[in-house]
C-alpha cells in the first residue's frame, strides 16, 4: 500500500492535502492559498514529481536556496518567512503519514530560531489622538458622503480597540449586529468562534454610523461611492488608519494590528491575566500571547522597585 502511495504524483497529493486542510481542518482560504504557493515553490525548485522524491537532502537544499533569496533591501529572505515554507511542508508530511505514506518524519523538520518579536506600539496619548481624529474632522465637514465615511471610520477605530478583532474578522461583520448586547460572537482563524465585548463608546459609534447609512448592503462596514459600494477590505482599513495617524501627528507606522496590540497591552497593564487575554485575542497557543508579557514585566519591575530592599 505504502509503495503505491509513495509513487503518487506529488501534485495530486498536494491537491488532496489542500482540500483536507480547507474542508476537514477548516483552515481559512488565505491559509490554503499560502500553503499551495509554498509547496508549489518547493516542488518546482527541487523538481519534485513523486511523493517519493521528497528527501531530507533536498529539503536542506531548499532551505539553503530560500536563505539566499533576496528579502527587503539587500537582506536575505526573513527567517520568519522561511519558516512559513517549512511549516507548510511539515503539515504536508503529517498529512501523508496519516494516509499511510512511508517517508520523512515531519518532526525532522526544525524551524529556524527567531529573535524575540518586536511589537509596534503607540503611546496612550497617540492612541487618544488617533481615536479622536475622525470625530475632530466631523466638526467642520459639510459634505454628506464624507461625513458618513468619518462616522464609519470612528466606528471602526472604536470597534478594533474595544474588541481586539483582527482586521479580517472586522471586515467580515454584517450590519445585523445586536447593539443591545455587550458581547459579540466572531468566527476567527481555523473557523473557531470566540466571544468579544463591546464598550459603550464602540456601540455608540457603530449605532451613529448605521443610522446615517441609507444603502441596503449586508456588510457592517462598506467602502466606495453610492453606486459602487463594496464590503470594506483590510487594505481599505489600512489606508484609512494611515490617514488618521497622519492627521493625529503620529510619525510611527500605524496599522489595524497596532490597535489589536493596544487592546492586549491595555488589558494586561490594568491587571488582566494572560490566559484571559489569550481567549479574547483568539490565540490558539499561549506562546503567541507571550509577546505581550513585556507589559507585565514592566509592572513587576515597578513592584520590585517599590517594595524590595528598603534598607
């Protein structure tokens, strides 16, 4: 049986794998597309025709090749990006093993050690200025369509900071939001559902925006002009937030994910435990949430300074 499977066409095996992770594992379409791209590049570069062509040697050769590919500027491809290729290949090998294919153990593929992740953060005063930018612009704006866009963007900023949603999750929300409730169920990565919570200011901002809407679009947030409206995209939101950051006089790069970071650090700095923050962010592993522990570290430093060695 394994001999027959080992002789399987690699492209056919890849197609089965991609169908498996999308349908049975519930992975996002974007994840499936990325895995397809990573595996396709490996197959092409190492001339993989059959599943049996996969070897430890050509995996090492492929890693060497990736490491020599140009990245940003003169640097080589980032290790984090290289790891994405290895994660996809490891998942593919696990799938083959489940199907009874004898081959390389997925555990043989080790990921490159990464430096501690740097968080892009803004200060509390910068956050206040960013959040207030659309409302400030509303005071003098007379154009009805521009006013609607400002109301929308104020609601987006408030909702991102109130809930810690990923920008893709926010874009997927529909306008039938129940604003009488303080919580909201959202479907995140891996089709996992979690509950997030709405602040009073977020509910008020969303309510004001929906009241001003006259279209019949299903999406909670829309972009474009009356005759060409579409569900807002992550790229739209990135562009709008960049504009408000400039209006607020913030020179750092500000993205929707920066607001997710602000949400997490705000909770931790005010005493929330990291397990709760993990659940609210929808992280599958506590290790992902650990990037925010610099906040609790700072808190411990202050405790040490205040209470230790008072001689």
